[in-house]
C-alpha cells in the first residue's frame, strides 16, 4: 500500500496539471496593457517609453504641493479634489513601467517653448504581470509652492498617485475581477 503522503502528493500534482487548482491570480489574469494604450483619463501611452525591469518603489506625493493645494479657498473645492485625487503614499511592486511626456492643451509654439524649458508633465503607469498597479503624475516646479523659493531649473515631483483599487473601482477603466 502506498503511503498517504505519496497519494496526496500525486493527487495534488494531478489537480494542478488538470486545472483543478488555480495558480496565483496575478499570473493567470488577462493582460490589461492594451486597455491603457490610450485613455481619456490617464493619458495617451501609445508612444510611451517602456522599461522592462522588476522592482519595488515607494511613491509619495510631494508634501509642499499638497500643503499649497489644501490652502486654496473653499470656492475651489472641485479643483482641490482633482489636484489631490488618489492616495498620498504607495509601495508598488512592478515588472514594467510606461512613461510618457504630456503637454496637452498647448499650441505647437507653446509646446516647443515648454519642452525647451523642461516644463512638461510626466505620466507613469506601473505594471505587474500585465495588470496595472499604479499611475503617477509628475509636474515640474520652478519654485517651491509654499516658500516661493525659486529653483535653478525645473524640478519634478509626484503630485498624484492612483492605486489599482482607485483605477478599477473609481475610474472604472477595467472591469473588476468577479468571484
């Protein structure tokens, strides 16, 4: 008679090979990347710079930006909501990054001027196993928003972070997993 450990091991191997036991949900999920090539809400990523590397990043909204926006008058409550949309901090594991420069709403002449000065926004998508994990918006600052001290050149800081939960449940850019 075979040992119970042998029987259970054989049964487990059979179930895994026949599909009776699902693997890690992240590895069996559908690839969401085609859904994000061009979105009205998060930007046009058709010409994004794509970096394939694994890592973990600690994202944090730049506090002086948050402080300055929070001090806006209550008449600008809607603007405050948009400018502070998302989470303050997030740790993201990723295996791919998409990054795109955004200069929307500018004339070609303004766009050329802004690019020459380094004044453009940067949108970034972080991916893990084909699933969107986070989106960030980095903006250029030529001066500190609270102290008004000028920087020698534009500095980029994260002003918005949207996590996967927000993208799925609030923006509804992809269907949440059922089950």
